[in-house]
DNA sequence: GTTGGCACTCGGTAGCATCGAGTGCCAACG
DNA sequence: CGTTGGCACTCGATGCTACCGAGTGCCAAC
C-alpha cells in the first residue's frame, strides 16, 4: 500500500502524536529512529500522506496528526505486539493471586486491564441460557411470593422472584420444583420455556408463573466496567468524558458495541469504526476469551484514539487468554 | 445565630451562586426577593458575613461565594424541603412501574435519583449475615470443587465456590449439606462460622472448607452507583471529575463514606465534612431506608457543593422512603 | 530524487489599554 | 444611629498589537 519510507514516516507521526498529544512536525519525524531522510523530504512525503488521507493538518503551519485511516494503517501493519516485562509480570501475579467468585474475578479483571492501559476496561460475561441445569429449587418467601433458584453447571446461580398470584404451601412449591427438575436437569436453562404443564392444577399454577419469570432472568449478558477514572484522565474535554461515561453506563449499549466489533472480526475499532458518534475520539480494543475452546465472552478497553496501541493490544490479548485459561481450569 | 437580614442575604448569595456558578455581587443580592435594603447596606452586611466566615471573596472586586460554613447554615435553616410536582410524579411512576429482582431495582433507583438531581447516585444494600437461612445446598462442580448455595429469608441467594482439597462424591456433599442445614436453617448466615464439626471425617473435610469459604462471602455490603455522567457534567475541572470517579469506583470507600455520614446523624455532608480530601468540592446528601421498621440501607447522591440542596434533600428523602415501603411489601 | 534555503503562515504569548462589575469608605439623610 | 447614595479604587476579563517560532510549501542546487 505505502512504500517503506512513507510507512515509517506515518509510523513516526502516529507514535509522536500518541506520546505528546501535539501535532508532529517534519523536524521531529526526521529525527525519529527509522527515518533517515531530511526534513524537507519528510515534508514532501507528509504532503502526499495528507492528500492520501492518512494525515491531517489542524491548520496551516502546524504539524500533522493521524486520521482514522492513518491509525488504521498503523495498527494493521503493527508487528505482533509483545507485552513489556512489567505488565506481563503484573498479569501473571494477578491470575496467581485471584481466587473466589467469578463475578468478583471479572470485576477485578477490569481493574487490572484499566491499570495496564490507562483506559476504561470492560468484561462481558455471556448469559447462561445454554448452560445445563444442575439443581432446581423453589423457596417460599411470602404467602404468594416464591424464589426460583437454579444452579447451573458452569457454577452460576440464577434466581427469579415469582409472584404466584395464588397462595401456595410448601408441598405445592416442592411438587412444582420436582416437576421442573425432571424436565430441566441436564438441559439448558432456556428449556424452561418449554417445560410441559404439570398435571395437578395448583402445581401447574406455580410452574406457569415460574416459566414466565424465569425465562427473562437468564438471558442477558453481564457487563463489568472498571477504570472510568483513568479513562477520564485521557481526555481534556469534559463533554467527551461525559458522553463516554453515559455510554459505559448503559450495559446494553456496551454489549452490542463489543459484539458488533467482534462480529466484524476486528480487534481494534478506531473512532467512527465503533459506529457510535459519541465515541468519535475513542478507540476500542477487544479480544474474545474462550473457556474449554468455546468463545464465551469478551474483554476490551475503551480509550482515546491516540492510545498506546501496541501496549493495549498486547495487554488485552494476554489478559483475555489468561482469563480463558483460568476459567477453564475451575 | 444570624439576624434575619443577614440570613436572607446569605440565602440570596447561596441561591445565586448555585444558579449561576458565578460570585454574587451586592447588586444582585439587593434585587433578590426577600431583601429590601440597598446594595450599600448589603455590602456592609456581606463584609460582616465574610469576617464571620460565611462568605468568601475569590479576589477583591469580585462578588462573594458561600464557604462551607455558609452552605451549612443555608442547609440547616432550610424550611422542610418539598418536592416539585414533576419529580414527585416521576418517583411515583417509577415505583409503580418497577418490578423484578431487587438488584435490578436498586440499580434502577440510582438512575432515578441521578436523573432527579443531576448528580451521581448511590444505593447501599447491607450484607446478609444476619438474615436467617432458608435452605442450604452444596453442588459439585468438578471433582474437588463445589458450590455452596444458601437461600436466605430476605430472598437473597448467597453462593461461594469451595475448593475441597480432596475429591468428594455426591453422597458426601449431600451429607455435608444436611449437616450444615441442621445447624443453619432458621439462623443467621453468620452462624456458619460456628457450625460444629461433622462426625464423619470425609464429611467434616467438606464442611470445614465451606465454613472457610462461606463466611467471607456474605459479609460485605453491595453498592450500586449510577449517573456518573450527570455528575461529570456538574464540574468543569477534569481533575475533579477524575478524583470523584475513582472514589465512586471503590465500593469499600463509598460504603464507609456513607456509613460515616449517616452515623453522624447528618443528611448532608458538605465539602470537607465528607472527611475525604478529594471531595472538597462535593456534597453528599443521604437518607437511610427502612424495611419493616428496621434501617437496612442507605440511598444518597454525590454532587458539587453548589448543588440544588432543597431539591436534592427532598428527592433523596422521598426516594429513600418509597424504596423502603416498596421493599417492605414484598 | 534529495536536500538546504527561504519566504510565508498562523497559533501562542506577552504587553498594554480599556471596560465594567464589584468593593470599601464616607458623608449626608431621615 | 442605621441606612443610603456617591465615589474612588481594584482587578479580572476582553480586545488589540507586536512578536516569536514551529512548521509549511516551493525552488534551485546538488
């Protein structure tokens, strides 16, 4: 696409801009390692890169800054990013140290990633509809309220409060639980929607309500967000921070955003590639993680377009991989 | 403390500053409703208020802004704040509409409060140690891993992953569960720590591990935070936003912050009254909520010191009250 | 094709005058 | 004697000008 010299000049501009947040002039580029020509030549090449859409000039007589196309080229031609020692060590220590509930662990993972990249970090955990049911319970809470509890094979516990509409004693609840257990155990939780009616009418009344309440509960992904504060530090405009924050607050938006990027087979979405106007000044770096060979979730970070891509790509990839391993073992 | 005239002048300054975010001059105060004297008199009084520590001057020849002491006086002498119609209606609609799991409801409550006050909102739900146990279950996940699940009377489900150290078959797990059930059912979950050893050694091995893993799980409060974006909109300095965000991200800090304020019997903590240096420019408005007459949690908002206190106080109080009612019924 | 040289551009900064909101003080007034 | 109008003063904000310098495009020479 670009000849070697243009490429290294572009690379120098991107790296310079990432480091200083200032437009990069021909002088700096000429001094950069990997560029051996004079500043005049650099100027010619930069003019060409600008008319090709890789660079932009905030105003005449200023240096150049990368466009989205420029960042894209930079990212695409990046040599396989490798993690620095300190970060690798930090990740290793984290996964050695962290135990306990998966929710707590995923939340902690966002803090880890955010610390490594100075960006907001996101971990998406998929819904549990397809995980097989291990046990089913119905516990009465009030005369006409019960709690449906299902323990799934992946170790998650799904619960749904059920308004029974009628009063039901323990015996009825137990019968309903037994009925559900026979049709659910070993099958995915989503099967709940197809559990056949129970024979006895009082029991069926309970089962029907559980069927209704339980289905919606398990479907949605769970999103963990961390490091909004470090994200805020990367932007100077308050309105940018504000709009990024409001996006991060909407779980549904975050989920579909990440899914969208992953589905397109990308690991980086730059500015408008995210498909969200408020993220025009942001980039998203994502990696799916797999448990037992199956892709089950996504980790990612959200930072400014002028983020440190090599570091971010490496960190996200390694954390995603380690997270998958960790979840596979237990 | 202050004579009537000083009080209304102080009030006018606080209200003016809250509205405009600009230092308030004697001219504006003289025109304010409730002030009938000339601007010269206002100037004299304002000088007195300043030397008494209620007002401050950013620089000579600028208007006055309230000090923390000024805000404090303003809040303390506020007539019982009453909610405007629109907000009251919004709250009513919210509680009529909202159903489902308590976690989802508390999260939605933060969004409600944040919308009403343009601040970040926080809801703290206490730990469940003291809630009686309804059922106990131990589910094997892997040869030497099990999941301890307890359903509590308040409808919450506590779970803890247990590394067994030894392999245990279903029969042993079931025996352990039965042992735990006999000593736990009807008693607070915290009793888990005092469950006596089981007789059979293989069973006791499991019980011991559960005892260990289960205790830590139930102790901690759960914190829901919402509306960080609206909070960000209230500040101009990025570093303020950043430090507030990093506080909101630390659950432990938020919990102890709110508890501290509630314990001091306050419903408003202004600036340094929060006891946290990074919150110097923030105020905290809190209200406990009660379920069945027992104080079980806290709702609150975190905004700039120049927030709309009457509105905030009213909104937090009403939401806390309605939330308590709502949780009491079912 | 590359490079040094050069005129040019234009944002940023400093200096300076001006403006005006606001103050403190004082003398006059009821 | 408290209140008020008047007045000189302060000082941040605004606007203007000059200037500096980083950076550019272009061109002639190598």
